[in-house]
């Protein structure tokens, strides 16, 4: 394909006329397609429906300790759930505490608690003149919303194919005591699908923060969300922190939200004994215990980590053709045109698309005009400000295959039109 930049103005104008005609035909259909969030499809949700049948009789409602899961008790979660989620995130059961149904909720609470009560006895962040967080970008918009909500200053750190720019992180963390944390999605990152390299993980574990209460917020959301048998490898962060003499450096968050049911899964935190003791101190005031019935039915349904992996292979069979359909359409329609690049992840829930500079907002608006809803341009950066106005997050999971194909074609049509307008204006 000839790069658009090499075409004459006459050729671009002729292309634009033809594309605008196609666009008006699409608009007239009054479509309503959604590629805005990484929601599992109905077909994926149905994979776990048998879980709801697991506890129908009262003789199945006791966990292995003998406690009736309908009643109070076991603040840390039932032992078998701690083992299951520990295996899911590659730690032992004694390194993990089970929470409610949302890891995002746990991350919000962790930041909130740090603001009001500090971290392991340190000064509460609300009493400090300034608190900062490092935000590898493009990144997860909901992470950034949490820190923005609490008035924490966010510092953008560029992503590389191996993970965040570690030279920048090491320099900032070691020199500025106001920096209290860093957001990380280390495996199949949101939105690029990048898995941090072994060297990146080791450098995180060896950080020498100027602040004693600095913590890595390691959101391992997609740890078992593989699309292919050939999987990305991620070094286990807590073990590396222990080896580096930094056992308290990281909080590791996980959940089964996109394994079983979003909003009705199990969330957990893995960390050092000191950090978990700090969590428990506050949990004991906050709750008498989380939903043990939900924990129990998850364990009975999956049984063990192999059951989880088998379940996720079924998810991959549904998701993989959708990712490939998007990637194939992008390659067929604009591969080599020089108006966009995109990632081809081996797992996770997103494809990251980078348009020509200054085009992302217009592309998303154009797609919306034709009935395709996408994540707001800029959302993958702190404060919603993409300095290049180029990154767009594509979420292939929720639409049906037919809807997804149509939505992708409309997206590509929008990319072409906005890109041509950009070139004609130069």
C-alpha cells in the first residue's frame, strides 16, 4: 500500500470524496456499536453459569475449617480460596488476603487509607504538602481516576516494549520523597498488551525510594488471560522484592472479575507479612468478613488452578478470533499507509492504536458519529491528556463477531478520513 503521505493532493481529495460517500451510507444505518470497555461478552459470561449451582444444598456450605460460610468469620478469607487465588498469582496462601468482588475497589481503599492513616505507621499522605504518583502511559484510565480523585499529582512515565521507562522511574523514585507509588499493569498491560520483561521486574524490585512509604501498585489483572498457548512470561514481583531486600515494596492486586463474573468475582491482595498486617488492622474495623459464599462457590467450581487454566482456554477460544479479526482488518485496510500503528498482544483485553499526531480525538468523534462508541481519546493518560493526541484503546471483547467486524470497518473508515484531512491541511 502506498503511504498516504506520498499521494498527491488530487489523489487524497479523490479518496476523501469516495470515503465520505461510504461514511454517509454507514451513518444512515443508525448503528449502535460499543467498543468502549473491556467487558466480557454474553458468551463468555455463560461459561461460568454452573458456578451458581454449586451450593444448592446446605451440606455444601461449610469450608474446610468447618465454618458455615453463611455466617461471620475468617477475615482473611476461607483457606481454600486463599490457596486458589494464591496459585492464580503465583504466591503461597499465607501471602494473600481475600477481599470482596473488585480489585479496583481494593486499590481505591488502599489509596484512601494511605491518605488518612498512612502506610505502616508513616505520616498520612493528607498531612503532607505534596503527594505524587508515577503513571506509566498509555495506561489504565481507572487507575488514573483514583489518584486524580484524591488530588495526588500524577507524573507520566512513557511505556516501552519492555514495560515502563525504568531509567526515569529509578531517577524519580530515588530523588523525590513526595513520590509515594507507581501504577503497574505488568502482564498484557492495559491498553498495549505489553508484558514487563524480566529485567524490568528486577529493576522494580531493586528500587531505592526516597520515601519509606513508597509502594508499587502491581495490578496483575490479566495474569491468566492468555489468547494463545504460547504465553508471555512475567517474573513474580514479591519474590524478587524479597531477594532484593525490599519485602514491603509491592502490593499485588488480583481478581477473578474477567475469569468468572465481573462485579461478582473475588478480589485479593498479596504482599509481605508487614503490609498484610497493616491491611488487616484496617479491615478489622471496616468489615467482619467478606462474602465467603462467593469464595466457596468459586473454589467448588474451579477446584484448583488447573481448573482455572482450563476455563481460561475456553475464554481464549472466544476472544482470539475477535482480536485477530480486528488486527487483520487493520492490516488489510491501512497496513503500510503510514496513518496508524497498533499492538498485537498475546493476552489481555485490549489493542492499542496510535494514529497520526493530533488525530485521536477526531477519529473517536468520527466513529461515534457513525454509531461506534469507543473509549474517550486521551483516557489512557493522566488527566485525560494525551500529549500527542494519538492513542486510542480498542476493546474487541464485548460485541458479537458480526458487530465487531462492522465496528472495526467503521473505525478504519474514520481513521482514513481524519488522516486525509490532516494531510490536506498541512
